[in-house]
């Protein structure tokens, strides 16, 4: 196939995954953690589409649509939880909800 080689797509996907993982591990804010999860889901989706294109079938693109639907549902539910935590504790730090155990 003409165009961009597969290793460029896989490199961008690995970069997205790495940035998402660093964001999840380095941040204490729930909103940033959600953004990191979205980056990881986008990396997986890019891999599905890449292998679908170079494999010659549509299976990866169909799975990618499901990943997008999953990411939208996750964002809606998680943002509702974050807003509820903010209303109760007046911040969105990760350690704050663990105070409910005491």
C-alpha cells in the first residue's frame, strides 16, 4: 500500500499510550486521570484501525467504534462522579474520597 508505513501509526499509538499512562500515574486530580484514560483508549482505537487497514478487513474499525462508544459512556459516568465528589468535598483530589472510610 502507498502512504504512511505501519510503524508510524504504531509509534503514534505508543506515544499516546505512554502519555496517558504518565498522566494517570503523575496526577492527583481526577479530571486529569480521566483524560489519561481517554488517551489510552484512543491509542487502542488507533491500533485497531491501523491493523484493520493493513489487514484488509473491517473488524478493527468496528471494534474501534465500540471503543469510541465506551469512551463516551465512561466520560459521562466518570464526570458525573467527579462533579458529585466536588460538590461534597470542594476539590477533586484522588485521596479525598478515601476519607469516607474513617
